[in-house]
């Protein structure tokens, strides 16, 4: 049972003949080939990725002060950096306010410099800036984990789409028309719900987003000032690769073990090709080219097995 990166390396080396044979491959080269195999496995193998739902909090920008005067600043008043000229508006998140040395702000323009005086235009409160961090509310995007390979959907998050109050239309339909499922037809309910879904799509639409995993940034094209509030959560439907450090069974996956072994073999052949035709003591001749060609054939067959004989995944952006 292979359960770690080191065990996978040793398994593949034994497959190639170690310790009976000396495998002429440097350890750094072996680690690079394992990384290469993991990247390919994650992109094409059906067990290399999973659908998950992640929540992202809409957070404010933060200005850290050198003294505990953050609570003295008034909500919605403008603050200005005396040296940098940077500006922001004092804000408040859901269940979170400025306190201690942490001042929550939004609509930040410019860059606050450490050591400069921070001046409030209305209250006249001052403080000295220690550092400043821009929140995703001002960035207009969410930073996702490196393990996220693609995003398929951003779930509706506005109050209008998530509300299920007493006066909500869908709530009233369920209350008045589906009080007894044993004697009520679902045909009417299905028809009405389909019509409501069409109206919601035409009038409200779905959140438009952009994501590229080379950036790890999820841009949502919306009016951030009116569509979300500080402290709200956005739910993201996405595909995330399995982390082998968390799920050790990844290292024992049969296709991955065979692919790593083939990559090791090709690397070994690549190294030996540099000494092609060299005759060793005893009349042994090195033939790295044959080993390289055999490994390439094995790699091609394994890729064909994975890409053409595996279950397809849903389309995702990433």
C-alpha cells in the first residue's frame, strides 16, 4: 500500500529494477516527474478532482493603527492619509465593527503609507497608520485556493433571490397549493415554478463571473455597492483537486503509479542517451535510446487510456 510521496518514488524505482539495478536519475529529477504526473492526473483523471461548494466572505479593507482609537472614528465618514493623500470611508461588516487598532473601511483610493497620520474629516479623530490591507470588496474579486481548478457557477446571493419570507411568492405557492401532496397534482406546481424561473432569469439574470486558475482570482461582474453588503457570503460551485497530503489514497491510485514509473523510465533513458554507444568494462553497451522509446510508448498508451476511455467531466471555467 503506497501512502506517501516517498513510498510512491520507491515503488516506481523498484518497478524499474532497484536496488538490483542502479537507476541513474537524480532525486530532484524524480521529484519533478512526480509533480508532472500529479498535474496530468488532476487535469484528466476522474478521481483527481471533486465538485465542492466554497463560501467566500465579502470583507472590508483594514487599516491597522498604532493605537487603539479605531472605535473613535464615525461610520461612513471619510478618512485621509496626511502624506499619501489616500482616501477611504469608514465601514462596518455584518456582526463586525472597528475596534482596538483595526479600522474597517471601504472605497479605498490610493495607498496608505505606514507611519503617516490618518485624519477623519468629520470627527477630527486622528491616528497613525501601521499597515493597510485591501479587502475583496474594494478589489472586486475573490482570491481562491491553488487547488481550485475551475468554477462552474456562482449561486445567487442577493436578498431578492434568497429570501423566503412570509410574503415571498414561492412561499405562498407552497403554502396554498401544496398543503397536501397526497391529493394535489404536481403538474400545476411544476408549471408555475418553471415560469417563475424564467421570469427570474429574464429580469434578474445569473451572476456573471470570470475565472482563470493561473491568477486564482474570481471576478464577479456585478454592482458591488448595491448587490452585496460587507459581511455577506458568496457561494461558489467549483472543481477542486484532491490534496494528496490530506487524502493519502491518491498515492496508491493504479494509473498514477504506472504513469510515474513510465516518467521515471523516460528520464532514465534521457540521461543514458547522453552516453549512447559507450562500451563499459565487460563489453556492456549503454542503450538509452531504446529505453527512452519504450517509455514514450508506455506514456502514450497511458494518456490514451485516460483521455479516451475515462468518464468525461462537466464543463467548467478555469
